[in-house]
């Protein structure tokens, strides 16, 4: 059985443009009928469900695509595949959670006082002394507190 892009979009709860985007990124695949219209096999529903579940966890489309590339013959993930995929993403999620916790814990000390004193505040960074440590929020990146 083959499905139209509209039917897949309806069943998956996404816009047709989302399916086109997923296909452009290599996350899903379709064939074309004689009229050059996209047709999907029914198992595409599971593949889109895995993409949506991973995105809800904050996994990037690039990471999803990389994980899908490890599946034999670009097939739709099975329940066993999902266990492997989700286990692989746990480290990424744990690192993101730890980073957000450091950010949360660091912000309360500074914003809690309300003064942002130029003499005591490490965010002031007179003469860009922290620039030698790297770009961006270097204190957070190296796990330090503000």
C-alpha cells in the first residue's frame, strides 16, 4: 500500500511542507508515481513518529539523520532500533541538562543581587581578560560558576 503526502501528513500530525523538508534532509524517502507525485510506504508513519519523538527530546535533525544512517538499508526503525537510538542520545541529553543546570545555578548569584557591580561582577570582564580562555560564555563552557 502506498500513501499520498497529504495522507501521511494527516496521519502523522505534521504539515505537508514538513514531510518535504524531512525528505530534503534525507530523513524520509518516497517514490514517485506515473504523474510524478510522491508516494510513501505505510512504514513511513513509524519513521516520522521516531523523528517527532526525538525532536521533542531536543535531538537535532542532524543527530537524527546520523542515527538513521546506521540503520541497515535506510529502513524504518524497529522497537529494538529505537532502544539503541534513544540510548545513544542519552549522553547528549545528559550533557545538555548538566549545561542548563550550571547556567541556572550561575545566574542566580549574579542576577539575585540586582546590582551587576562592575567591581565584583565576573561578567564585566574588564580589558577582556577572559578572551584568552575562548569565545562565548567561557565560564559556563568550562563548568565554572559565574
